[in-house]
């Protein structure tokens, strides 16, 4: 807590805001547009001659936003009621759903859905925009509000909106607004939109992510520094070296996956010189000291907190993040072809549908700080916990494998917010106290910023040994192990978390391998119970969810054992 936290956000932004409001009003009153759309408002003579809104621009706007007329509030007398209530969180959220292209669209598959109610069809993007911009100066993060995620969310949403308007060239609105500032001869409207938005972005970035410099000068420079690459990011130290080496070798040999790997460790104490040498000898593997990136934050690294920072520090545009202790049944590159990943640039896997009495606070806290949950978010079991429940589903996400395309503004900002939640001043007070580890931060952040995300449809299952006796007598499928198995979207075994093929993942050299014989796949959650038999956990589920391990998978596991013997036990790294 060393930094001065009485940082007032958006100081000096008031005048900018006033300017923007003027620009907005002016745009709204613009004569050519009005006459084209048949509205009756009298134009301000001083700006009536402006020619910045071309017919072609309007046509494009209409194409892209289906019914763009409402953007300019045809019947200028009707003020949207939401604007009156000045509930800035809702205003921001509706505007983000609008930027996501959800306007006047009622498909039940929509992500956000805040604009799909007919009663809200009087949504007016311009008044929302004005409200957002004029609220910016009052958004502060005081010393105490570091932990106040209502405020954090508000400032972060202002940031993502400003960033998208300024830089995401695909947004028609951005094009319109940028032409307003450059083509205008009106003195009041001669605000340099670009400059003021940059200032808003810089102030919010400083308040939320003060550790970005000197690694990067800005979020934008982070985004533009990315090339077109796809690569694998793994974090780990000495205790995980054998697992990481095995993981990389299986990907290379089994799937011919030559993707470059960036392996992040936290300083020389974390990964010793001998290990570094071994990894550096592997083809297309680079070891990176995380302390060299965002040092102000990463030097205060602790357990899981390194993960989002490593993803951020990676030079890859598309990152396939993997925990050190995962292994794959299918080529991880398959996820890049997945429709959901292509659409969202993100893909999240669910944790086990596991009832617990600990960490329930996370669900209540999250609903409190994020009052306008997305339509998609409301479908998650995590959101349905009640105070009266003795046990609930308090684990939503498994962060063992996360693919993300950082070139997308939403994905990058969501990752940044996940970093903030995992940063030293906050994780112990908030995230790690209310939920388990780093994992929920990823989707919490996407939800707060209204960045479309989706979970794989299957809940976490298991790769283990079937308890034949208990299964038979309880007419159930019971599989025990310490692994968490993820299926792909078709229900086929994809990857698993929890130590690969070792009986004890922290005993790298005893050469003892697990003899897996069954998989448990969980399509629905309800009706599956997880029962501890330390150090294992048993999945007790419908018998239909349990299958014997296929011959093909057994052979694959034999090959993985062979790789382990060759690469780790015999120390044969190339
Ligand atoms: C903005 O201005 C440029 C040229 O100055 C023009 O080509 C473009 O069509 C304008 N865009 C819009 C949306 O008006
Ligand atoms: C504008 O007002 C007219 C008459 O009241 C109404 O028929 C029309 O639907 C309104 N248009 C919009 C976009 O609200
Ligand atoms: C739509 O409106 C109904 C009734 O006004 C409300 O209960 C519901 O929450 C609204 N839905 C959304 C997505 O805002
Ligand atoms: C933060 O606010 C809470 C109440 O909201 C108060 O009890 C606490 O003392 C404050 N802490 C600091 C450091 O100001
Ligand atoms: C803006 O002013 C300049 C000179 O001051 C003039 O040449 C130009 O035509 C004006 N543009 C518009 C759109 O009025
Ligand atoms: C992997 O590559 C090798 C050599 O290029 C080739 O012989 C082998 O068939 C490939 N295996 C797979 C599974 O594609
Ligand atoms: C290393 O990675 C690059 C980029 O993906 C790839 O083109 C190249 O073939 C890889 N090299 C080897 C030897 O695997
Ligand atoms: C599995 O769950 C069923 C209830 O669905 C229960 O009757 C049975 O005792 C459980 N078996 C074990 C081994 O936990």
C-alpha cells in the first residue's frame, strides 16, 4: 500500500467532458442528418453548415447497427428514462452491449442482453455516451476504494469504452465521433477528441494498473507490440520443472505441435540454473524471468498470482496458457478453430460441479459489485447460490488451460483487470479471501467489463480408476483420482489437470505412474457428487457419465510414460 491512493481520477477532465457533451449535442442536432431522417429539431445556425456527416457514413452506420436511427433519437422530445435515473453502471453496461452489436436484437443467445427489452428500445447511444463522459471526472479510486470493486468496475468500464471508441477502428461510432472533432470549425466543438479520450484513458490506466510502466508505456502500446504469433505460455519453478518438461515433450511428440513456448518463472530462486539450461536447450522454448516484466507487481509474486501477469507479459498475440501440471489427449491447437473462441477471442473451462461450504462469499460479493449481470452470467450456477445454502457450487472456472487473443481490446482489458485482482494489495484482501486462487478473476473481469465470454459446456470430470464394487452396489459411476478432466465441446476427453501421469506429482524420480482405467464426463453438474478419499477425490455420478478408458487413450498414456522415462528419468533433453 505504498502508493498514494488518494489518486483523483479524471481531474482536469471536466472541461473535456463539457466539450464532448457539446460535440455530442451538436452531432445530435446536425442539420443534414436531421433532414435526411425527417426530424424536426431546429439546428444551431453556427454549425448548420458542417459537412462531416456524409450520406455514405450514415448508410454505413445503418448497415452496421441495423437501426441506427435511434442513435440520433428521432423523436428528440423523448428523453430516455435511464438517462434520468443516472444509474451510471447501467448506462455503461448498455453502452457496452451496444458496442458489442446487441442493439435492437432480442435473440436469447445474446451475451449481455441489457438492450433486448422492448421497454428499453428508446435507448439513445448519444445520451448514454454523454452521461458516461460527464460522469468520468467524478470517478475516483480513493485509498479505500482499491478494494471497492463497484468503483473499480466503473472506472474500468470508462476505460474500456474510451479505448474502444478511440482505437477500435471497426466501430462506426468511433469513425463518426473522430470526424466530428477533425472536421469541425465550431469553436466550442473544436475539442480534440483524440486528446481528451487519451487523457481519460491515461488517468484511468494509472489508477487501475500503475505497474504497467516501464514494461509498456500504455495499454495501446502493449496491444500494438503484438505480432501475429500464437504460442504456449507456462508458469512454474523448480518443483514443476519435470512436469513442464514432460508437457512440452508430449505436445511436440504426440501432436507434432511445434508452437513456440514461453516459460515464465519468478526469479533465479524459482527456477535454478540447471533447469534453465535444460529448458533453453529445447527447441522453440524460451525461458523468461517474470520479474523483468511489471516488476513493481511481479516481484510481489505469490503462488497463482503469476498466471495472468505471465499471459500479459508474453510476446504472443494468441496465448495458449497452460498450468505446469496439465496434459492433453487432443491437440491444444484445436481450440483455435472452435466457434466460440473465434467469436470471443476467449475460451473458459468449468471447474468441477463441487459443493463446498468455503468460499461462498465470492458469489455474494460478485453479485454485489456487479449489479447488472449479463444474460449469460445469470445462467451460471455460481450466480444461484443462496445465503441459506449450507453448500453451494463455489468453483466456477478451471484456469489450467486458457486460450486468449490479446489483440482484442476486450480480451486485453479483461486480462488486465484479472491481473489487478491478483495483485499484491488486493488478492489477500479480496479475491483469495472470497474465492479460491486466481481462477475466478478471469471471468469476473470479463463479466465486469461486459466482454463476451463463454464456458465450455461440460463441467470438470475426472480421469482415474473406477471403483467397481461401489459403482455396482450404488448403481452409479464412481471414479477416483486426483485429476480434473476436461472434455471438449463435443464431450471427448481433451486435457487434464493435476499432475499428468504421476502417482505423486511432487515425486518426479520414483517413476511411479498411475494406471488410469476410466473417465468421468459431467455434462450437467446436477446429480454429480464429489467425495474426498484423501489424497483422491471420487466422482459419484450417473453410470452413463462414466466410460472405460479407450484403447487409443491407453496407448497414448503408454507413449506419455515412454516420453517421461526418456526425457526426465534418463535426463535426455534435446
Ligand atoms: C471521415 O472523414 C474522412 C475523410 O476526412 C472520410 O473519408 C470519411 O468518410 C469520414 N467518415 C465518416 C464516418 O464520416
Ligand atoms: C416517433 O414518434 C412517432 C409519433 O409519436 C411514433 O409513431 C414513432 O414510433 C416514434 N419513433 C421513435 C423512433 O420513437
Ligand atoms: C426486462 O424487463 C422485465 C420487466 O420489466 C425485467 O423483469 C427484466 O429483468 C428485464 N430484462 C432485462 C434483460 O433487462
Ligand atoms: C475504509 O473504509 C471502511 C468503511 O467503509 C473503514 O472502516 C476503514 O477504516 C477504511 N480504511 C481506510 C484505510 O481508510
Ligand atoms: C474551416 O475553416 C477553414 C478556414 O478557416 C475553411 O477553409 C474551411 O472550409 C472550413 N471548413 C468547414 C467545414 O467549414
Ligand atoms: C509428425 O511429424 C512426423 C515427421 O514430420 C511425421 O512422420 C508424423 O506422421 C507426424 N505425426 C502426426 C501425428 O502428425
Ligand atoms: C518454431 O516455431 C515456429 C513458429 O511457430 C515454427 O514456424 C517453427 O517451425 C518451429 N521450429 C521448430 C524446429 O519446431
Ligand atoms: C453415490 O451417490 C448415491 C446417491 O446419488 C449414493 O446413494 C451412494 O451411496 C453414493 N456412493 C458413494 C460411494 O459415495
